[in-house]
């Protein structure tokens, strides 16, 4: 029988324990599929005495994950600690320096340091696999690097943060305001310790930057992702979008244009009857478009113990089989430095604003839009309960975001605005 593939697991939280459970529960199955036994040699976590609901007594323990990464009796370092710096970065670098293969669920680490880590791994003959870092249990990395390897990818799009999708669909289904659902999500443990990672679009932006690197053969460029969170989406926006046949999603879109690479993560209106529009709760969906295959839609659990551990084990089993791919689908040194391009593809936009209820207010707004080159498709007032203000909804014809931004600046100078307007792209899906 071939020698076992020996794992060292750093991080014994929800996902780490999920990996332990799969290795123990499905030992015969994964040995058959991987062509060799897969065993856990040693583990590491901050608190050795914590009850994690799993028997860890059969594994060696390292208090320092760097020491774990350097152990001579492990073949694969499984990094499940999280974070772009600190122990996760130091231990991953140590594992690569020691010639170990790395499997990680850490999208932040790769979004910030992926290029350098990939180059270091290739110099040492090591492999970095990260299926679990993007969209949980959805095999989107494998789909891009293997299943669609013969395609020129034209667009990557998707809902990649289950917490945001939960908040938006909960607001719609229960008719609750954002602040109330946000607090509900916090109490349920759905939010990161820093909620802005979720609701600010940062977590999803990390994932989008990794997919874009694979899809378009560029270096990871998270700093170029245009980020806008969901915190300004109101229950009024949810209801008005629904009235027009749309739903609001935190949507990531990456595409290569003649000007360069566009990457944006922002709330958008999508048709309610589209696959993305029908996505409920904490589920993720990634849409890949290739020149030969057309559109491929992948849907599944974006987080959680089972789905994420499943993705980790898919990478581990590939290594057991001897499948060795470059980190981002091609040699890291061949990846091009991307040229950042602001999203310029014309689209209709949804604008919601509150105006002072006085003669000529709406005419001033229409004039500003006209001067910005923005044509109005439809306009109406809604929910007019306060005699001093007038809530207004405008849907534009197709226009660029630059034109919308120019108009938003012009609105502020009219003297009739109450508060900040909301502008959301209506996305073609």
C-alpha cells in the first residue's frame, strides 16, 4: 500500500474540526478515492484544553503553528487559522520554505500575499490549493482551473458572501429594516468579528480578486476591487426593487476589457426571475462565462463546517492523487500585472433620493441629470407622508457610472437634497 499523505492542521475552529471529522469518518472512502491513506499527524490551536467535541488525543500537538509547519512528519500544511498577517502568514511561509504543500481556506492571506506566496511555492516545488477560500463548498476554483481550462473567460460574477445575502433576503421576507436584521445576524453568529468584512464587501472582494486572477491570468489585485457595502440599502430600496421585478444582491463582477481589468463588489439590482435573483438566505452563487461553454452557474453553501471542510478535503485528495497545479492555474511568474479599469460598461441605474417638498425641486434634479448626460427612463414619488419632504425614485436609461457620479455631485449643489442619495446599478445577468 502507498505511504499515507500526512496532514498538519493549524486552526481547530469550526472548519478545522470539520476536516478532522471527515478524515476520521471517511478514512476508507478517501483512501480509495485518493489512491493512498490520508492521516492527520499533528494539530495546532491557541487553546490546547478547549473541548472541541472531537477526539484529538491521537494527534501530536504544537502550540506554535510555525513549528507545526516545519515538522518533518507532515507532507501537507492545512492552514485554517484565518487572517492576512500574524500566525497564518508566518506559518504558511514556513511551510513553503520547508517544501510542504499548503491547503488553505484563507482568502484574505491570498488576496494580500498570493502572488509572493505562489512564486515562493513554485520555487520550492510546492503547491498551494485554496478551493475552500472562495464560496465554501462550491467547487469554483476547480471549475475555472480544470473544467473550463479550454475557455477564454469573459466574465465572472456572483454572490459570494452568505451573510450579506441573508441580511438582504431577510429584510425583504420579513419587511425589517437593515439595522434590525444586522443585529439579528450578529446574535446568530453570522457576522465576522469585524462586521465590515461582511457588510462592507471586503470578504467578498477578497474572493472576487482570487477568481479574477485565475480567470484572466493576472496577479491578484485586491486593492483594485471597487468596494461598496450594503449598509445604505434600506427597506424602501428592497420594496421598490421588488415592485419593478428586481431583487438587490451584493454582486461581484470581474471582466477584462480593452482598458484593463474591471473588478467591483457592490449592491446591484438583478432580475427577480434570474438564478441570482432567486438566491435565498446564506447560499452563494458564482456565474462563469466562457467563449466556448457559454454561461455556467454554480450554487451551494458558501460557508459552514461541512461545506468548507468538504472543499479543504477536495484539495487534500487531489494532492494524494498527485494532481499538482500552479496556484492560480498557470505559473505565477507568467501572471501579468493587471491594468485597473473602472467599470465603464453602460447600465441602467436605480436612484433613490429625498427632496425638499417645494416647487422646482424635481426640475433641478432632472436638469442635473441632463447636464451629466443621464437620460431618465421613469420617475415617481413614493411614500409621501412627510409634508416637508418628497421621496423620489428614478430609473435611468443605460449610462456609465462616471455619468452617475457626476450627477450625484451635481445633486449636492442644488440645495434641494435631504440626506444622501442611493445609486445602484441594474445588472445584466
